[in-house]
C-alpha cells in the first residue's frame, strides 16, 4: 500500500483539510463510526462510501447511498479505481485524490528571515497597499510597450475575465484553483500558490507546482500589514540571499499579495518567475492586488453561502424535529370521571427537553408525569423522546410512582450520556377515592392547593434519573378532596427571572395559584403563562416551560 498519499477533503461548511490515506480502508458518511463523519450533511447516508487499497491502486465504491457518489461529475455504480487528480463527490463533500507525492502540507515552507527589523526587506522591494492603490488612477500597462502587447487592453481584459469567472457559483476547491489561474495568467507568472488562513495557520488551497519556499518576512508583512510586495530581483535582495534554499530555487522575481476583504485578511496569493529577462513590474503588483481583493470577497461570499445553506437545512431539520416531538406530547387531556386535567408545554428553542404525559392505568387510576432533561436543544429533545417511549411502555403495567421511577432510572442509566440527567415528578390519582400517591426524582415539588387556599407540597422521592443505577424512591400519599387543585411544573416557570434577577417561583407564584384556584384549568394555565411573561418583561425564555394541573370534581 503506498504511503503518504494525501486526500484533500472539502467539508459542507466550506473548510478544507488534508487527510493522509495510510489505512487500507476508510469510510465516509453521517454516522460517527466513519473515519470521515459529517452528521450535519443530511444529503449523506449514514455510511455513504468506502475508499480502499487494492495493491497499489485506490478504489472508491458507493455503499448503497440514497443520493449516490460521483467521480469527476459522473455517478458511479460499481467500484472505481482512482487516478491522480480525480474528484470524488458525495452530497456537499468533495475529495480530491492527488498523486502519491510527498505530503502536500509541506508544499509551502516559510523560511526564517535573519534580520533585526520586524519586516526587514531590501530597498529593492516594492510595496503597495490596497488602500493606497484605490486612491490612485487607472491601472497602467503591466508590461513595457516594447513587449508588443496592447498597453490598454491587457489589464482590462484580465479584470473583465476575472469578473466573469468569479460571478459563477463554484465549490470552494474549484474556486481556489480558478483564482490562482487568473492571477498567474494576469501577470504571466511561472508558478503560484494560494493559501487561506484557517485558524492561525496558512493552508495551501491551490498550487501550480511542488514546493515553495517563502520568507517569513514576506509572509508577515503581507498578512499583518496588509501590504502587497514585489521583489523584482531575488539575486539582488540581501535578505533573501541569506536563505540559500530560496536563492538556489531558481526564482528570479516574486510577488506576494494579501487576500483581503474590507474587514480582514483571509489568506495570501504568491506568484514567482524564473525568467530574469521578464521580471514583474509595479503595475503587475497593482493588478494582482486588485484581483486578490476581488477574489477574497468572492471566497467570503461562497463561504457565507455555504453557512447559510447549512443553517437553512439545520433549521428545517429542527422544525421537522419539533413537529415530531409535539406528537410525543398529549394532543389533548383525557376525559376521566371525577377529575379534570390539562397540560401545556412551550420550548425555549425550536425543540426542548421538557416532557409531560397523562397515563391511563388498567385499574382506572390516572398517572401524571412532568420531567425535565438537563440541557436544551436537540440533544435534550432526543433524550426526552427516549424518556417518553420508556414511560409509555412501563405504564402499561400500572406501576406505582416509586416503581415507575425505579424502572425509568434503571433503563436510562445504561444509555443516558454522562453529562445528562432527568428530573421528574410522578403522581397517580384514583378518581374514585381521591387518593394521590407521588414520588419526586430531583424535580420541583408539586403543590396541592386546597379549597381554603392552604398549600401543601409533595417532596418525598429520591435522586435524579439516569445517573446512578439501582436507586429506590420513597412515596408520599395524600387525600384529594373535591375542588382541590394539583399543580406540577418545570423550572422554566419557577426559575424565570425578572430584570432584577429575582425568580418567579416563591410567594408570587403561590399567591397566583391560590387566587386562581377556582378558575377553569385552561384559564389557570393562561394566567400563569401571562404572569411569567410580565415577570420577565417579555424577555425570551431561557428554559422550557411546562405546567400540568388537575382538579378533583367529585
């Protein structure tokens, strides 16, 4: 199996990285088990494609994916043996297969500059900034009139062509190559390389040759001072001559310009010439500087477009998840003779981690549960749906609250992530007798509002669910009389804060429940939600809010 073969991988968010293909086989897909995993790309299948060595040949095959795999734009049906330069596409991921040459991450070597000045370069260096250039008049002839080239058309043609090429939408790897080609053709360079700033590292995105050696003094001045540099004669530059590797590379003239937008520098474009009879001119530097500015803006727009598309898909997925989640909550309260019940849930994000349910037991009792998954968003929502499935399954046997809590805890410990847990309040009511039995797994204490306004809290229970195996939970029994109101709620209500940082739970919540205890249940829920909105001065909810109320009617 060949060693040090590099695959250049462009991810759905536009980032590019290089992967050493050293193992015999690796796979790509949405699943976490793949060597290349992109769960955010819904166009990928869980296991989408596989690449593997057969002798000294690398093949790619589709693993029965929904949207298929393409090589050089043609969808493949069978195993395909790759050649250097082939581009593999799977949804929004592209893989460029390069020839098995020394690692491409060493295509550019930045040579230290032995000088006492921060950006020391010889006096023969020409420097210009985009800001200075834009204050000047039109770009002049990039070559001397004696060259026989049209003195007015060449820079104009280069800019017009760049404008046409860069208006088209292209994948970022292809866009980088087009930009490098345009820059080299505009100034007739022999070699060139385009690098972008990824984090704090310059990463090669397009290259016309093997290895480039660039002075750190050149790099730092271009990147930090946003300055375009032209060294017309490397042989006459004292600083560069100190670096023998640069001096012996055959480079006669070079330019380095920043890829900069109005706000920041996103990379560097470097070109050089090995023909001393045809050195770069100051006008070449001006032209390349303008091209690099146009190119940088185009790169940023393409990256933003990819981010916006990823966000659009993500938001669509969240809306679909929210719709699925809502179907896991009760569509309406059950009709139970001797009881009336109602519930409400509002997620602070598109999906949430709060759960409530009404459980009809075989012996006629009604179970109530309000639970809160630690955390917010999609991970909490997924765990909430798992909790709902376990609760529904276990409730078919009519367990008492403490039995249900024990079984839920046992089933959740095995699969609950270490940084997640669930609090829950579980109650059963016998409509015939009014007997209430409850247990509490680290949740807010449910309250019973008596007809005379006295409040009693249900506190017996045990720890939260999903962390510690083999726990037991205590139970509490109470008699509900006609007109008594039971209230279960999540901390999105009790811990809602006003602008002064004071929580809603406490005297104001209890006083509201006492004052509204005889109202219809739906009206009580509406009054509580309205009071919370007023308390928080209309600020966006910071946590999911769930409220379940029940009243004995006979």
